[in-house]
C-alpha cells in the first residue's frame, strides 16, 4: 500500500516504523517545520522527521496544506491512504 504519513511528536515514530517494517511504501512524510530548541535556539527537526530521514523517506514541512500548490503536490503522490498520528 502506498502511504503518506503525517505526524510530528515522539509517539508517532513507532507508527511510522511499523508501517515501514510491514513493507508498505511510504511515499512521503509530512511533519511540522523544525523549531528552535535549546540554549542556542538551534532549529531542531521533529522526531518523525529524524526517523523518516533515517528510513530514506522524503519529508515535507509546509506551513499549511490549504494552498493550491501544496494540494496539487499532495495529490501527485498518488497515495492509497494518509495515516495521521498527531
């Protein structure tokens, strides 16, 4: 099954891992953009982004999915389903 995964927090990582381990094709991961963290306020990727990159899955971090261009990119992925863990 071709899947778009949408999530950001730590608890979403096991779901992403389970889908990948089950042999599903993860077409893309959508997650929140990196946020400033720590003393230096360095931009830090979300836990889901870190795992997606480890798995070699493309990551997108749009501010919104409401724009026409972003909706067209989402549709172009031709996924069977989108899984949301938020």
